């Protein structure tokens, strides 16, 4: 018997389309009514208090109001909760007992997204936030040869950082990622694939993968893309990169800039769909980018057949490698054991519902044990650099840091490279994070 409508029911959570083209989506009065409804449910439950700062903010507003109920909270303060949500999706996936198909139909992250979109449409957004979510523009500019040196030096200059703090609101204590003039796409230009003029060499391969390099792995840590390519090629996979690539749109989605999300979708999806039609599986090494194509775009454009086809073809790297393993096509000729590994499970990988594939692959390496840490790192890419939110990002990551310190593993890292760096930045000592795909490359001796 189905448990639909019952708290704690066994039905799998379902996600409704975002419905951003419905006029009611943009109606502020309707939005505030829904915010009040959901806030009241959250206030009565409070299971998510430990996940992020959105819920403590809400509960403090309620507890400090005259009525000590949601009706005592000023409507103009509703946005204070919205500003603390960075759409990690963990409340929906791991905590909330009222997600659909429950009759209360609570989807807190997508309600926050709706509120962010209405706020953005009103023009209530800082120049800083427009800038730091323009990851393609910033990356292209910061990777130019001369500018690259200036940007990287400026990131480490106390004078420049104080200027960024006063002018843009970038916290001077936030550790900003470096940029590379030798980007992943430049380094692997020979792998660029255009179906109109090219053909793949798949006659002796186990499959074909189109690697979406992502802004971060292209401009900031190209070695991660290199590791993905090396590991796949070692396993006889024909790896290519798209002839054209733009930001996946996740940073703009989190800002509420849905028009920009649509423009980026229109740039990326046709190229990726061509690859799918040519028999490629799709992959990216940043969980947020994978989730954007797997979940968010399909929920925004449920009738777009190309979007749905791309979503079906998209894989997390370790999800794909595990599939190879189940088919007895994953090579196990490891040269180096890893010993003990502290492995942070990224939020946006968890919500893909693929299971602990990274841990399962790493544990195939002889003399290697993996201890998983399932807590949000709190960085989000932009939340962890802002002047007003760095303190909360550092607070959220403390339980993760504590577990890494207690485990004293030979290696630690996260599927989300930004989360890995945030953990590193909050650890004492000089031991650096290592992305799991880099660990696997090391084990193979590549």
C-alpha cells in the first residue's frame, strides 16, 4: 500500500517542474503567501536546523517576534532567510518529511529559488553578485596571460584584498582560487570534437565520453580535467571535449537570473545533444554542473526533448566508472595504494541519488580504506567568499573539518573541488586536499 500523504511515508520523493513561465510564479503576493505557509511548516518541525544558516535565521526571526509564530515575522524579513539559502538541496533530500508526494508539498530549495528569481527581476541584486556568478567571463579574463599573473598576485595581496572588501564586499580573509593561463580546454584542444567535421575513434574503445570541462576545472584546476581524461583513456574510453562550451548556469540559477540560465541552456544543450546523438555519454567533474544538467534544467524545461536527452546521458565520473566496473570493463591494475582516505561527499552529488560510487571505486584499490563524511561544506562557490556570509560558511564546515582531523587519513578530498579547498582552508597545517579522481589517477600510476 502506498504511503502517499503520510509523514514518514515510503514513497520516493518527487520533484515538480519549476513552472517559471507561469505568471503566478512571479507574483510577489502569491510568493509571500507560499513563503509564509512553508515557513510555518518548517517552524513547527525544525529538523533542518543543523543543515545551513537559512533555518536558524528563520527560527530566530520567529522566536524573536511578538507572537513567536510566523505571523509575527515581518514580510520584508522573509528575504533574510532566502539570502542564506544556497540551494544545496540537502533539506529536500535528507531531512524534510513533507516533500511531495506528501500533501503539504514542501520543496524548500525551489521556493527559495523562486524568491531569488523574483528578487532578481526587481533589480534587487548587487553588482558583486552579478560579477562573481559570471564564472565564464571572470575565468576568460583572469586566464589571459598578462592579466593572469596580476589576478593571482592580487588575490594574495593584502592591499588588493582590502580594496575588494571595501568596494565589492569580497571578504579579505576568504581564500580565492588561482587561475591558469593554460586552461583545460587549451591543454586538450586536440580532443575537441565537432560532429559536423569529425568522427570518433571508437572501434577499439569501451565507449565514448564527452567531457564538459566546467568553468572551475577549465580555469582554476585544469589538472582535475586532466585526471578524468587520463583515467578514462587508461580504461580504453574515447574521450573528447565539446567544440563549444559555456557555464552550465548553476551560479546564475543560485542568483535567480533565470533569463541568463535560459541563454546558457540555449548555448550548451544543442552542442551536448549533438554529442548524445553521436553516441557519447556526457560527464563533468563538478557535481553542481552535473546536477544542473541532470535535474535543474529538466525541471525548468520538462517539454524540451533535447534537455531531457542530455540529462539522461549525463554522468558523475565515478558513477560512470562504477558502471564500467559492473560490466567488468574497469581496469584494476593499480600501482599505488592510498592507505586511508577521508572522503567528503558533496551535497550536489548526494542529491543525484547515485549512491556511494566514489567510495566504492576507491575501495577497489588494494590497501585502501575510505571513511565518508556526509555534511555540507558550506562554501557553495560564492557564499564562502562574501563579506556577509564567510563566517557562516566557516561555521558550517567545522563538523567536516573536525572529522577530517579525527580521521588523520593519508588523503582527504571531496568530489566538489571548491568544497575540498574550503575544508583545506579551515584546517590547521599545510596538507592539501586531493580530488578523488586525482587519487584514482595516482593509484593507477598515470
